[in-house]
């Protein structure tokens, strides 16, 4: 199985995407009453901002872009480290949603305006409920990508060095957008980031013991 995954990284990503979307849809349909409503005082201080929808939606394109970029231009170990941290983290987050369902009551009662930003926010609210929020997968994946840009040596090359600070700016904007859109509490954000750092530390430990090197580096 490990050998097949190493030889077919794109198929592996596609299969996990199907699994994730199926699991998330099941959660949305079957877990309707949160056990815990996540909230802290800082959430009440952060204003709602409809323009934050731009970096929030950029997340959906940034993940596949980064994975395919590393697959094409980076070392195979860099790709697998990011890929496995992303997928492991998302699976852990889904498990948390099952074991301890969480929800938010932070969204504005109504999003006013007929501009593109207001319409996109209303569309987001219509398709994505305020359940299954802690830890934040948006933040988990964003921090994981930011770490990947910092660690990968392919971004040491002169023509690619600009991508690291660009990733930091985009990542920070995405993290802020989750709170400015009232999609996540600060608690979700902190725990999502903490999970990303914990998985990165676990990956570093596996690399030191040689486990990560057992994945074939060539197709």
C-alpha cells in the first residue's frame, strides 16, 4: 500500500479528497446539535468584514497549487511531509467533530449589500453551516502550508524566494479571514494552529528516526 501511494501521489490526493468531502457531508447531515458552543470574549471584539471572503476563498486554490508545485519543483520528501501533515490533521479534526461536536453563534443576523463580496458571504453561509468548527481545518491547513514553504529548499532558489514572504502574507490573511467572517472563534484558530505545529513536530521526529525516508522518493 505504501509503495502504491508513493508511485501514485495524485491518485492518493484524489482519493483522500473524496474521503474528506464524504465525511464532512456526513457530519453536516448527521450532527445537527453541537455539544459545545465555542466562544470567547475576543470574538466579540473582532468585527465582521465581508471583504475577508477573498482570502478565505483563496485557501481552496492555494492548497492544490502548493501540493502540485512541490510535487513538480520540490523534493519528493517536501511534498510528502506537507501532504501527510495536511491529511493526518484533517482526519484528526474530523474525528474531533464526531467525538465532541462544536458550533458557533457568531455570524451576523443578516449580511447586507448586493455587491459581490456580500453575495459570496451569503453563499458561503448557505453551503457551510456553523457546526464542526473546532479545531479549524482552514487554519490547520494554512499553518501547515506556511511551514512547508519555510522548510522546502526549492524556495531557496533566487527566482522563488519571493514565494515565502508571499505565503506568509496570504496565510496570515486567510487566518484572519476565518475570524473576520465569523466562521471561526479565536479558540478554533488557536487549536487549529496548535495541531499543525504538533504534526510538524511529529514529522520531524519521524524524519530523525528514518520513518519518513522509507517512503520511496521517486515515482
